[in-house]
C-alpha cells in the first residue's frame, strides 16, 4: 500500500531490549518478526532504514545517558551493532541502510562525545561493509542547530546526514502527553507567532515560562533559514540529506495550519533535493490515517505533490 501511495522507503525503529536479552542473545520470535517485516517491505519495492531507536545505554528523552559517560556502555552499544550487522549485512546495500542512533542526546556542551562515537561506529561497520549506506544525525535530537558541530569522515561518500523537524512544536506536538504542551489548549498558529500574545497572557504563571518558546514566529522563510544549517554541512561533505522524521499530530485546533506547515516543508525539501520520512505510521496522533482509520486524503495530496 505504501508504494501505491508514492512512498519509496520506510524507517523501521528497533529497541535493543526487545530484540536482545541482557546477554545480547537474540529473542528469536521478535527478531524473526523484524526480519519478516524488512523482507516484506523490500519485497514490495521499499528501501529500508534500520534505525536503532532505543538502547539499554541510551534513550533520546533522557538528559543523562551512560552511553556518553561510561566506556563500557560505549562498547555495549558497539556490540549491539556488531550483532545487528552480523544478521543484516546479507541484505543488498541498495535495499537496506543502517541508522546509527535515533536522536542522540550527548550533553549539550559536549557535542564531540557524539562525534567520537560516530567515528568509532563507522570504522566498525566499514571493517566488513564498505558500501553500506549509513545514516547519521546531529546531536541533541537530530536538531538543525547542532549540525555545525557535526564531524564525520570526509572521504566516505556512502553516508547520509539526517535531521528531524518538528518546529513549531506547539503545532506539531499539540496536547502531546509527554510534553508540557499537554496543559495548553489554546490556538496553534502557522504561519506566524505560534501562541498569540492574547493566549499567552491567559496562561498560568507556572506554564508561561515553560511555553515561552511558543512566542517565536515560524513561516517558510524561518524554516528555510534553519534548513540552511544542514544544507551547508551536507555540501561540505558532499553527501545527501534526509529528514528522518517530520509530522504533525492530527488533533490540532486548525487543520489548515497543519496543511500550510506541511506544504511549506515539502516544497523546501523538493527545492533542496532532501528526501524525507513521515513519522509515523499511526502512533501518538501522527501518521497518514484519520481517527476513523481512513487515509488522510488532504495530507496525502500534499505529500504526493512532492513525488516526482
């Protein structure tokens, strides 16, 4: 179905604890299911990005991850990838790519800790696979502002740089239960100042400081300026860009604002020749389905408009 809708690849997030026990022995049923889903996607004509989304030593929502403070945790991470590579190196390099880690969260002023881990990971993968495409994001959640700190090998042309884009988050993560936005029930504007001054003034003092970022203005010009950070780095290394995640929850008060936001995004991605992956299939209010499980035709019209 995804191919018929115009998609050409799928990003499959995996959790280490689901695939492996504490000794990194395979959990056979879960591993077989993963292989089956990858085989099915490739069989239907989709390319696959295998994304290590969560590990015992790293979770993107944690401010403190032992991956960046404990050498044994780093070795554990590399061992996980050794096990994954052992199984998935048999797949064609034209059909399957590896994504090092979802939304790395090295300390905010210690970006080089992520750079050093990436270098070790690439070196390990390249010992067995010279031509596998490897996807690497920037520190602090694959955000655009950290791209200037990213350092990668300049002689490796089988790399793909990835960023995630959810700005303005007041719109894209409206009422998201895992954020402070669960307490906000006012408008979410796009383009323009995401939280209007009148709505901000009515917020309780306890929430004003947490949502002060909602006073920022976002429009196509703003987004273009932010994307330029990643475009500059990709040009420096001569490798392509992929947006590993974009999406907007379907419960926003103004669906036209959601539509305008997505139209601006995909037009910019087309302009800069950036591939992108829509998050997700249907979880947490994101995805291409409506609440009644029908395809969101308005959303798909926008996405299909960018398929050449």
